[in-house]
């Protein structure tokens, strides 16, 4: 199965980081397979098929974290990687611990190194392509945490390091300085070991990273991993206002996913649907949203999350959709999203 990607690959290749790591422009966010979304729809065998399908199409950046589950997401990917490690670019995260009712940061160097070994075992691999700091520990200087991660690179257990953006959602009320905390962290850790990638939310209805974070990455050859490019599914146009979510679904408690706010934000989806129709009957609002994300820079990799094969295939196909200047201008004129993100 290791040679399948050469036969079936459809997704364009992009490079991230100074090392020129090559990945598909559209990756696969694996979190929904075992964490944060409707539990009743989480089926291991279907998720395994979805990962295989994504790899067949060239969506080879598999994004996970030890906290997803916790641990079960990495275990699920390990089942695929045992057979197809050469086809995949594995990205996982460290730094958050899941308790009964809370999540806490742990950036102690000893813990980071133990956590990496545990992730390697669960993923059934001897190297992690991109190891990301999920959140900095306020009790540990970020340089110490990053130094431990750099030691893992030198030990051959990790190929490159990344940082997940922090503080964005809490700052949405002010609308300015949204990623100041992340930018300060990036400046600090860059003095210790090069940052290859930054992961942060970026979508048509959450474009704030365009202001400072994306330019910072572009100026330094740092890859930008666009999380939630479909707005937690809203931009796909497949969610019905008022339909509701299962209690364990994060959107059940999300202010933008109340029936009222979903109805108020429908003009955004309608605009994406208009653009999609210009490109063909089979083009979807989700594909337009992903194409817009990819159009923000050659260093941008979109990471839509899904646990279904058909959506993985649709997302991969979005890498081939080229929006025109007219399309991009129309997206820029869409109304801003209503509703708090906190």
C-alpha cells in the first residue's frame, strides 16, 4: 500500500518551514474522529477508511494531538500508519492534559519528552514529522519547553517543531492585537530553535490571522496550518439552523451555533454558494471556503476536520479550485460573522 500515493495523488504539494517539508495543500484534521464532536457518530472503522482515502488523494498531513480522546485519536492513526507510514506526514501536539472537568497545560521538559515517547508508541512510528506545542505552560518559561522539544529533534524522534496560536478567541471582543501573545512567544522560541509551522484558525468567517500572524509566517518561511477552515462545519452549508447538536458536541455550547446566530450568518454561506455555482454544478460552498483559505498564501495548508470519506474526498478536490479575482473580491464583501466566538 505504500506506493498508492504516487498513483492516486490529486492534491497539489506545498512546502513549509526552512527545511522545505513537502505536504499536500489540504491536510486532514483528525480530531472529529474521536473528540469534541458528536460522539454517536464516531465510528473507528469509518474513520480508518477516511484516513486511507485522504492519503490516497494526497491529503497526507494528518493532524492530531495526544489530548484528543485523550490518546484515542493517536491510537486510531497508528492503525493506519502501521501500514502506510511512508505515505503520511504526521503532526501531533503536546502540552495539554485532560482531566475530569478541566484541561491544564504542562510544559515541563521531562513531561514533554515522556509525552513524545508515548505518542510515538501510540502512532506506531519512530519519528513525528511535526511536533507542535499545543499551549505554553504559564508556570514554565516557554524557552525551556521549546528547548526540550528541540532535544527531541536532535535525538531523531521529531523532524520539525510547530506552535499553536493562543489567546485568539478571548481577544475577539477588542478586535485588535488578537495574536500579540502568540507573536511574542514565536519571537522567544525562534531564539532557541527554528519554528517550522504555526497553527491557527483561519476561515472566511474568522479571518483575523490575516492581520499579523499570517504575514509574520510568510516573512520567515514558516508554514501556516489553517485550523477550522470550514468554521466548525458552518461554511459547508450542510448545517440546519435550529437542528441542534448532541450534548457532547462543542457546538452545542458555542454562541455562533445557536439557532438565531446560525440563521443570521446564512448570508455568508449563500455568498459562498453563489461563487460555487459559477465554477460548476458539483462545486460546493465548502470547496470555495477552502480555496479561499489556500489563496491567502503559498505557505498556507488547510486542515479541515472530518471523519467521513466523502467529505475527505471533497476537501481534497478543493485544492484544484482556483478562485478568480472577482471571486475573492466577492468573498471580501461578504458580511462579517455575527455572534461571539467565546
